[in-house]
């Protein structure tokens, strides 16, 4: 696809739409929008535009569509599949100035927000009203609601509460030709025609730009307790999680960190983490409204842990103790970025019982390429993050990385899994899409893209191979 460049006339028009202060062209600032959190992917935009309303987004898209200029929508820039990288240059359209909470409706248990709001900030405002939004990506202090919608984000609590898709009941969205779609509302049921909301959720910004969302919220649990449970091996940790999920206990989260990751984080934090010698750490979160019931639940979970040879069960009831338990899990990304050269950040998903097999095979696979793999993630739903890294001083060719990634995906698929659970295809997984989906599935998806965006101006170069 041949796209037009952003010339002076287009820049002038953009300034008329959003104001000169919200149009960025200096190279130093553009650099910040040339990448997301995916290793190795980078491409400079020609201009960054910061609209403050849905109407402005619509005008920008009308202009870009008419002139055949590519537009890359952007939330917090925390994507891990290069979905926010402007591979064809053009316009980066960031919603960072659209952060208003328009309504918190306790009667209907709904909130209406602009989608540039940071997920954690939204959570803090809900908490003031005794409410919460369950999806909790580890990047919640910097990711946005719009990014959550684009990727259908989940996080540790997805096991009990579900993912973003389960909470979006209405959206205001701008499609590539600038048309504004108002879909759904404060409705828990709506069977009126095709479900366009759920088609747009998880479409990685390739079908529409969601500028406003109506979100189902829940009462905040009154009591939250976290357990740190170290095990000698991954298999024991997995069996522990599987048995819990066969009971009625249903914790909010069961997170996992392999021993190598914990020891690396300990080095990064400069402090000793309890039971760092263990080869598998789990964090179990229990929430509820009855203190005695929560206590009985975590005691039973502790008994199951000891049945599978847990080295200990550490209980965190206060805020500070809980933060200390979660800190190593939340610092993994920073640790690996600081202490290693990350060459691939995978989010694989397999049936839960296959997790030990997956991790064992991954370790053998990457070792052949002189690479280390650090595994962690959501034990409760089978979603394992596998970060492949080398020493900072080592160079590894793109061909070698590609070969390794293909082997990783072959292993995952052979175990009944999928190549991405929550990061999306973006740009980084395009070469491997045909390994995971058959040609007819891909053809149908491309057909949907063509209906929304026949000129391929919205987030081009993502999900599907280009000629």
C-alpha cells in the first residue's frame, strides 16, 4: 500500500482541528512515540496529534482517510506486540488528553469514561465510591482504558473476574472514514443485531478508535488477603493451582514466577526475597466481604499448598505486607529490561496442566540458541509470559530470533495452546499468524478489516501480512 506523506498543508489543517499546541513535529518528542514496550521495534511518525474530543478524532480521521495518510492510534504506549509502532510513519493519534470521567452511576453500577484515562487513576476514582474495575494489567499505572479495550487486557484477576471484554457495555468509536459510531450503553443485555462492540474490543486499533466507554463496575471487596507460596518445582505449583480450581474456593488470582525470575528480581531490588532458592513462587489473592470466610478460605488453600510440598505459606493481610508480596511480580519487566537484553516477550497460553511441560520444553528450545528464558504469569488461566533474553553485550541476529520464536510457537501449539493470550498479534507476531490460524480464518478477518477500512489507513501493518 502506498501512503501519502504528511505535508505542510496537512499539518496546518491538523493545527486547525486540535490547536497548534497539540500537534507535535519536533524530532526529539516524536522519538517518544516511535516505539512501545516491545523489544527491537521502532519507526518514526511524521507528526503526533493530541485530540481532546471525539469530534476532533473524527475530523482527523476524515482528513487522513481523504488523503490516504496512515494513522496509528496510541494509548499509554505499553503494548508488548509493537501494536502502537507507526510502521508506515504518518500520524500518531494519541488519546492522552482525553481523560475525563463523565459519569459514575452507582444506581446502575456503570461508569462512563474517555479512553485516554490511566487504568489505575480510574480505579482510584471508583474506589472513592466503593467500586472497582477488575481487569488489572501489571502496567495499570501507565496503561489506558483505550489500550485495555484495544488488546482486551486481562491481568492477574482475569481468572475470577474475566477480562476487559466482560465489562464494556457501550462505546463511542470513530471508524477510519471519520464516522462516529455510538454502540450499546448502560445495558447488561443487548441482542440487537451483530455484536459490533465485541468485534472492536481486541481488534488492536485496526477497526476503530474507541474514544469513550461505558463500563460495568463491581462493589469493591471489603477484604483482600495475599499469600506467597514457594514450591521446589513448577509441577508442584501447577498441581496446587489445578486442585484449587477444582474446589469452590475461587481465589481472585493465582500468579506464578519461576525461580530464575525471582532471583533476578532480588538482584535488581537489592534485597533478599523470601525463599529465593525455590524454583516456583505463587501468589494467591483471596477477596470477599466476610473476614472469617476469607480466613477459612486461605487456611484451606494453605492446606492444599502443604499437600503439594509447599516450602511455606506467607500471609499478607495489611496493605504494606501485600505490596511487599506483589513487588517482585510487578518489577519483572523493569528487572529484565535493566539486567538483560530482551529479544522476545511472549505471552503463551496452554491448558493449565501443560504448564510444566511448556516451561521445560521452552528452556531446552532457547538454550540451543544461546538464550535464557524467564517465565512468569497467570497460573490460574494457563497464560505464561516467556521473556527470552541474552546478555547486554551479546548480539543475536534477526534470523536466529525468528527461528527460535517459530520453535517456541510450535511447542505451544503442539500442547493445545495459542501464540498470544493478551498481548495481541500487533506487528511482532505477524510472521507467525499462519502457524496459529488456518487460511480461511485469516481471510474472514481480513474481510472484516476491509469493511471497516477499505483504504487500510488505520493502524496499517498490524495483525495481517502485507504484500
